[in-house]
C-alpha cells in the first residue's frame, strides 16, 4: 500500500511556493517524499516542512526523476523549460504560470467548476490566473441553473499578486509618504514594463503589459481563461484590471447577465450559500459584505453585495473577494493535486 | 458699473469650503463683498482671502441680507434650513449637498453638460455628487453624437470624500499598521452608520448607507443624478461604489453602450480630446492613463483606457479620474456661479 506520493515544488522560495508548502502541510496531502526546487541562487536554503528540514535544490531536468506530481510556480520560462522534462520522467505537473493555460491540449482547472477536465491531461494541468479563479467560482453555481450570457468585471487587485518585492515597495512608499520623504517607484505596475508608478494611496489601471487591442494581458487572461474554464467560447466577458494599495486579497465588482428569466436575489443567495468553495457574506442591513483584509489566509471565495439590475431582470451585481495567494494560486494548485488523487489519476 | 457680487460661502471651514475659497481666488471671481459663514463652533475664526483677513460668522437667516450668491457646503440639514432663507432675501444658492438634488424644481447642473438648465431655477441650484459629476463630463461628448443606452460604473473613491476626519483616520490607521500597533476604526465607511471598518490597505464596498434595494445611497445618487443631469429618465445606469485607500482623486471604471453604430476608439478619443473639461490621457503603448495621484489640485476630468468591447461594437470601456474636491465639489460650484454671471442670471 502506497502511503503517499513523491511531490516536487518548483519555486519553493517564492511567495506562492511558500503558501503551497503551508497548504500541503495543512491539508495533510499524502507525501512520501518532498523535493523542493528553485533557481541556482536559492539552492541550498533550508525549509521546515512538518517539523523536518528540507534542503532546496537547483531545478534541473534530472531533478524530476521519480517525481509523481510537481507543482510549478517559478515563472513562465521555467515552466516552459522544465514541465515537459518532468512529464517525460513520468510526473504530472500542476503549473501556476501562464505558460500552458491557453494551450488547447492543457486542461485549465478550477475544481469547483471543471474538475472533469482533469481526465484529458497530457501531463500538464494549468492553474488559472488568480483574478479568474475567484470569479468563476462565483459564476458557476449561477450558470448551472440560469445560464450565463455576459460578465463585466472591474478588479481591485492586491500588490502581493506582483510578488514579495511589490509588497515591500508598497510599504516602503507608504512610510515615505507619511514621513514626507522622497522615493522612486521601481516595480509596479509591472516589473517588466518601462515606467513605474506610485502604488501607495493610488489606483493604477494597469496589471501586466498592454496588448495591441488596448486591453492588458491580465484583462485578456480573465477574458480568455474564463471562456476556457467554463467551456463557453461564446461567453461575453470583459475586464478592467486595477491595482490598489492592498497587500493581499483581490476584490472584484461584477455585472452578470443570465440566459434564463426568473432568477431573484434571494435565489442567487441560496445558490451561492451552498456552492462549493463559496462563503456568502451578504447582509447589507448589518453592513456585512466581503472585504480584502478579511479574506487573508482563507481558502474560500467570499461573495456579497448581490443585487438585481434596476432595468434588466436578468442582470445582477456581486462583489467577489478572495486571498489571491491561496484560492488564486497555492490552494487551487493543491486542490487540483487532491482532485487528481481522488479521481485516481495520480499513479 | 458693478465691479462684483456679494458672495457668501456657507461651511467655509470644511474641506470643500476651503477649496471653494481657493477656487474663487484662483478664478478671480468678481466679488464686491465676501461673507464667510459656518456653525457657531467655527464662528470667529479668521481666513485670509486675497491677502485680506475675513472673520467667519455664525450662519443665521439674517446672514444672507444683501448676499447675491451663496455657495453652500455645510451638510444637508444646514442647506435645508438656510438656503430657502437666503433665497427669500434675494440670493441665488449653489448647494453642494444632496438636500435639493432630486427636487424637480431644482436644476442639477454640470456646466459642461446642462448649463441651460440654469435658466429654470427657483433660487437654488444643486451641485451633483462628486462621483456623478466626473462621469457625466466624460459621457456627454459621446452621447451628443452617438446617443447613450447603458452605463455600468464601478468606482474607486478617495477618503477625502468622507471629510477631513476620514483622511486623518486613514493616515493614522496606515501608520499603526506599519508600526504593528492596535487601532479602532471610528469613521469609515460611513460616519452615521453603525459599524466601522479599516480602510488602510483595504477596499470597502460601502459608501453612505444602504437602501432597501441593496444599493447604497451613493450608488443611487449616481444612478438618479446621472439621469436627471443628462435629462435621460430611461437611461440604464448602475453603480457599485467602493472606497479605497486614496486620499484625493476618484477613479471610475466605466462600461458604456451607445445607441448608434459606427463609433470607434479613435473617434471616441477625438471626441474627448476636444470636449470641455476633459483631458485625454490615453497612450497604452507609453503607459499613459489617468491616476488619482495625478488629478489632485486640477479642475479637469482625466480619461483614458478607452477600448471597444470585443463582442459588442456599441460597447466601450473607459477609466475616468478627477479631483473629487474640485470638479467633484468646489470647482463645479464656482463654475456654476461663473455660468450664472455669463448668462446674466446673477443680478
């Protein structure tokens, strides 16, 4: 009898990698051996996992010998180079980068929505973009009963989505402003773009670089990934993605239009109350609604501010909040691993 | 020949009142006499206007004797009590509170949109809500040529909209968090509501109290005021209003649907480039887009991130930013006063 799997975590020292280890531990994922991998720079560092010291190794193709499941979160270029090597050696890869998400041969999975897509993998399973995951978890219970025609989302995204350096930049900038000191933005809105702007006490309507159509990559990710995960190529989706000075927890303002008549606010609340992965927080009379600071450290997607459009009986609004490092990244990846075990796909 | 008007400012010590005085000075508004009014508590304070000391007096019905134009920004109850008294004494009132905005006999004016409505006043002219003003300035140039069917807005509102105490609360909270000290929220999201939440490093989806339909008063203001200002009772408008940790400068993410076919992003930019009160900041290739911190102290409405919906040729997105204390309050009030002079309505 097998007591667990040989698990590898690639990018073990990053913000998401650290959350993955914490989540694997908390969920008591069945691990017989844990291999922690990183860039050459971080190799040699030690991490405590379940009370035992694990030394991080440099990720090479050979690192994946004997690995059964590898969780990748070390950037798209590392996934592109190493995930196929891991697959060649018999591992299943859960990839948290955008490298394979839109590849037609790679399932893009949010277990609450399309767990069945796992059956058709070719060794790699993509974990969607953080802002997309929390949104589809909220959409699916409604789509199931009333269909879905249109989704228009405006996001309020936390800086931890841009990495640990971005958090530090926001905090340092904030302190400088309060102390009336000078500072120079160096990372946000997007480390790889040319100009950098102040995030402290500001809202920046740019996440990732711009595409030629005027949308950012982040916005196009939300649009394309939502269609793929929900298997609705003709769904009308649009997104405006905005970075705000919040450390962790993405908030989203959604307008949706359903296909069928008859949905009410009361039924929408009932559908979401029992939906997997969702916590309904919606009592306007008691000022109960989701907020970023309350989502930190939790695996759930919090939904509130549900109301019906005043002119369109099929139109509804909702406010969707989740920890972007957990359901948006680490937890969804581990959840995919758990689904693979449950479905008998991990051998 | 008259060299100016007897002007009163009611609420002269408040955040908006202070901006009104600054704006009257900067615009060199024709003033023959300036009467500054406030509550009993602030009476006796002195303010420098154009190099001369002006003593603030307690506002009473008699304060308005001889006043030709009174700018009110001291809360709805003060306006309700004193604006009719001022009118009785021959003054025209420009009221920056919500007291008279939806009164069918009171014009609700944004000069770039409906200056003509000033002709039908009964002594009181209402200044719209801050978040509404900047939005309609951006909508009007498009509506004029292509009509307007639908507007869905999500806001990113600054704390200065909730007053000077809210700014202090945000800064104190922020410092406490950086120093890992305890604190107790006492003002935001809404001073008059029961519960108070942390605004520092958070996003709060509540501005003003909730109505029975699940929308907040702020959201209903945006909906109803937009219809009234644009004189489009059947316009489909919806709003989600959110407070974020920004000191000054409201940002808005808009989806709009026009009536007529044929509008392109290029033409929308051309229309907005020459629109009164608008500054187009829209060069995604150079990361040029409006941001709250850049709007502070400016009278204009900044618009960018213009793009066409990918599925609906009549659908467009835009990002609208403005200083909520200026175009959103003080500048729009003074601008109404200037329009009254220009149209010969101030006698």
